[in-house]
């Protein structure tokens, strides 16, 4: 079997702002920023991506400690790949991608 050692680091930060609080319902909007670096040792390939994700959130408070929520959004991501094992030492590829995010995704939250 051919296994490739990988090394990865990623960071995601975000913020949100409550704009409507009605009984057990909370409506908010926000934005997440994230970045990721991935290195494939055997392939000598570097992969980097950065993204921005604006979203709209809805949360329903079930009780004091539990809620369910969803945060559908749209993200725009820039990807960059450099392949050092290629015959062309300048071999690199970059591309943009975008799509809807977390559509139909529900999460159960625990509040301390």
C-alpha cells in the first residue's frame, strides 16, 4: 500500500450579531474566516486555502442548556496548490470556488 504522510494546520475564526430575540427564537447573522495548509510529504505537494463565509443563523432554545440551530450561508474560497515533484519547478495551480454552505444542516447545542 502507498501511504503518504500529511501535515495539516487550520484556523477558523468568526463573529455573529444577534438582530432579533423572540421568546425561544434567536435570529442572527455573521461571518467566518478560515485558512488551511496541507502538506503531502511523499508527493512534495503544498495545498493552501482561505475562505470567507457570511451566514444567517436561527436558534431555538429547547431549555436552559440545550438548543438547536442552523447557519446556512455562502462561502467563497481561494485554493492554491504547488507541486514540487513536478518536472516544472514552477508547477502551481490556483482556483476559486464558491457554493452554498450548511443547507439543511441542524446542530444540537449545549450551553453552560
